[in-house]
C-alpha cells in the first residue's frame, strides 16, 4: 500500500494548495471592487484637468511652458514604469516588461540613453536586472489606497530632468484596465504634452493671471502630469487584482482536476491491492 | 438669474458639482469672488475655504489645502490638492525617491557580494572535504 499512501499525500498537498489559491482569488475579488471605485473617483479630476490644459493650450498665453515644447533631437529618454508589488498575478507584469524591453532596446539601438523610474516592487526588480539603463528614482509599497503624495517624489525627479534638458522625452508604462478579463500593457508619452489641436477658433484671448503666468502655469502642468501618473497607478492596481483573480481561479480549477485524477488513481490502487489479497487467500486455501 | 457651473475636484474624489451664483475662494493674491460671465482667469489657491452660493441662496463651504482655480465665462473649476504642497516638501519627496532607487541598486551590490562570498564558501568547503579524504587515505 506504499503507492496508495504516496498518492494520498499528494492529494492532501494539492488540497492545501487549492485552499491558498481559493483564498487569494476571493481576496482579489473583493479588492478589485475597491480599486475600481478608486479609479472611478479619480476620473473627474483627470477630466477637468484635461479640460483646463486644453483651454490653456488654446489660449494665446504669453508664456510657453517647457512641457509643451517638443525637442527634435533625442539624446536621453525617461520611462516611468508602474507595476504591482507582489506576484501571482498571471502574466500582468511580464507582459508590460516585454513591451517596455522592446522599446528600451529600440532606443539603445539608436544610441539614446535611457533613464528609468520604478513604481512598485516588480518594476524595481526588473530594472535591477537590466544593465545599460540608469535607475533614477523608485517608490514601492503604495498599498491598496495609493495617494498622490506618494508619487510626487518620483514624478518630480523626471520633471526636473526634463526641465533641465537632461531628458528629451518621458514615457509612462502601465497596464490599462479594460475589464476584469483583459488588461492591456500601455506605453504612452508623458512629456512633451501633446500640443493643442490645430488652429484656434474665435478671437485671441488670454487669461488673467494671479500673480503671473509662470507661477500659475508651472503648478498646473505639474498637477496634470501627476494626475496622469496617478490614474495609471490606479488602473494598474485594478489590473493587478483582476489578473490575480483570474490566475488564481484557473489555479484552483487545475487543482480540482488534479485532485480528481489522483482520487481515481488512488481508488484503483486500493482496489487492486484488495483483489490481490483475496486472490492470495483463495489460492492459499486451494493449496491446503 | 444667471448661474455659473462650478466643479470642485481633488485627485482622489469629486467634491462638488453644480450651479452657483457666486464662488468665493482665497487666491494667491487675495480673496476672489467669481460671478457668472467672469473674464478667463487662472490662479493658485491658498489653503482655505472655498464658498459656493447656490441659486437658492444656500451657502456651502469646502476646505481645500491649496490647488488651482480656473475661471471661464460659464464655468469655474477648482482643482484641489489633496495635501499641503510646498517647494521644499516636493524637493524632499524627490530626494527620497532618488535615495530609494540608490538603496535598491546598492542592495544589488550586496547581492553580488553575497553570491561571491557563497561561491568562496563552497570552494572552501570542497577543499576541506578533499583534505579530510586525503587525511583518511594517509591513515590507512
């Protein structure tokens, strides 16, 4: 019966694993709702911010902000990558990494330097393994309720570098939440900000600034970039939970299937042992 | 009575959304009262109250810890900050982010050193074992 005992211990360990994956699945299922609520709550800000920036782009402003200026020669680019802190969420981080790696390789092939900023543990681990890039900032463990304040530092590192002409482009990489079943890795341009569309309509107008254009517009654009990054962090959080839920569900299903086959094998082995015992007894009796 | 649309939002939540006849806010250069058809204006806000007077005369007041106020003839937008912001605080946050990255990178050095130390340890153990075996052979 050694074989049967082995199988039984296998069944038990698979059952334990299933307990863990089920628990993770349920935790993610409840967290995803909260993450989606956060995502929804931050949308009005992002929408109004876009509106205000749109107005500014249309206005005949006396001061051109450096974030709007597009530089033709690119010597050094910056990437801000948003990832989860923990694993066990399917191919979520791996997909984003693959996409980002392709872009970084392309820049390197053109002889462009690459600076990176990591948000989340997985991004940090990924960048540590890469050689010919420079990690200039990182923040991890944002938790279930990321706050804008936590992101100010990493964003400022990139914005300062951009303003000081050290970086010529800044990109944002994160997972876009489409729905619970699908998440899409996205790499989008953060800076320079896309210019206002074409010719302006109506007469020339400009804002009244208090106190002056520069000290008002600087924080506006800063907040705008922060809003974009914050939105990305929230999207990524929702993606993380969605991906984990799906991954853990399929893990639980696989465990179920394994347990079923193991049980079948176990029963067969048990029956075979009984049959053998009986036939031994019968043949023993016949010999007497 | 003419009204002006008023939106007050912070990055983490929508605070107020509706029609108003008067919006009072404390701008960087002093108190501002905004009525419908105000000229386009944009300013920073000081931490303080934003008061909204509704068409029915109701006064609502909200606290904001700074932010940006944008006025268009038909709409007032308050983009509130979620925390106190100041140049030195932002600077400190940026420094912290850089520091964290450097710490993460220096840990890598530690990891390399650890790997080297482990490799040396394995070699030393192998040498010791070889010596042990040699000693046993000599005894026989």
